[in-house]
């Protein structure tokens, strides 16, 4: 009797695993198909892009949408600006986060509670768009590339996460270093940071995604087209063209006079805009959950 019950339980578990696996595969395909559709449209012929239907593979591959975008020169400089903003903005934010979180993690820091409250207040209250704009203008940051870096150099939420992570570390690590004559700066860079890879990678990923996707500040504070970012250009392209203008357009820069549709151009610039983050994320994803959990253990 017991053997029959065990076989029945194993069959039920096997059926559950089979149905669960089939559901997850179907769910994954439903999520991935829109991205695959955008990928296909960016490499499709213009006439094919204007037809509706379920596509898994284009009838003919075409790079004319990318030639059209890159040959115009309109997105090359903004794309480079986005790359520079993401690199320098991430380095700046992670550096300031470390320098702010490490002292706040020390219980012997004078006025530690007041300083923590001072950091927490901007998480709940803000001055608004107009006062922020007036401050930016008074600092002479309008039409300045630094306006894309300095206002977001300190992310309070990241500071709290890293502070909690530093507080969760074993105090004996620093005590032994202090007995050997090491100072706080030496301990930070030679002991604490090397064992803080998960939380550092998590903070860096947040900062990189935030800077790469940001467009509102560039739209408000930047008027010089040489300083704008690719997300602003993408937004302009997506909003300036009406929904009915899906007709074919001629790429005069091509010797073949290849025909393009606005769907081709939209899809191509969408892929170009998400490409770097898609490439970077898999390398940092393994630290993501671990970094969040380690930074939320202690308050």
C-alpha cells in the first residue's frame, strides 16, 4: 500500500513539474516575442514592416534602418554622450555612495542619528521642478554636461543600502586591522571594499540603468544638440511622427534607394538605445539579489 502511494505521489510530482515547465516556457516566449518582433522589424525590408501579422523570421534581412540612422549623424553624438554620462555618472554615484555610507555605518560617529535623518529627508520631500531649475540656472549648469552628472551624484536609497551592508559586516574584521595600525581609509579600500563586491555591483547596476535611461533632465536643462543624449532623440522620433505615418520613406543615402518604414527606424533606434544595458546586465545580475539581501539585513 505504501509503495502504491509513493508511486502515485511521484507521478503527481512529475506531472506538476511537466506542467510547470510548460507554463514557464510559454510565459517566457510571450515575454520575449515583443522584443524579438522589434529586432525583426529593425532588420526587415520597409514593405514587410508595413504589413501586420505574426512574424518569426523576416523574408529578407536589411540593414538600411541602421544605415539611415548612422549616416544622418543625428544620433552618433547623442549616443556617445549617453555612454559618457553612464560611465562617469556611475563612477561618481558609486564613489559618493561609498564615502557617505562608510562613516554613517560607524556607531561612534558624532551626530550619526541626525546625519542619517538629514540623508533620509530628501527621500520623502523635494523642492519641485521650478526651484530645482532655478538652482541649476544659478549654478551656471544650463547647457553644461555636468548637469547630467552632479544633481544625481548622491542616491540616498543606495547610501542606505550600502550603509546597512557595512553595518552587517563582522566588527572583528576592522578591530584586527586597527590593532595592526591600519586607519579608516586603509580599511575601507583594502579590506571593506574587496569583500563588498555584491553590493557594489548592485549599486553600480542601479546607477548605470538610471543614467542610461534618463531623458527628462536632458530635455529640461540642455538646449545644445551636441550635449543631448540618445534617449531625447529617441523620444523625439517616437512622438514627432503620428500613428498614421507608417508609409514607406526613401533612404537617399543608399545606392540601392532602399525603402524604409518608420517602424524600421523606430525599432532600430530602440535596439540601439537598450543595447548597452542588455549587454552589461547579465554580467552583474548574479550579484543583484545577493547585494540587495545583504544590504537589507540590518537597520
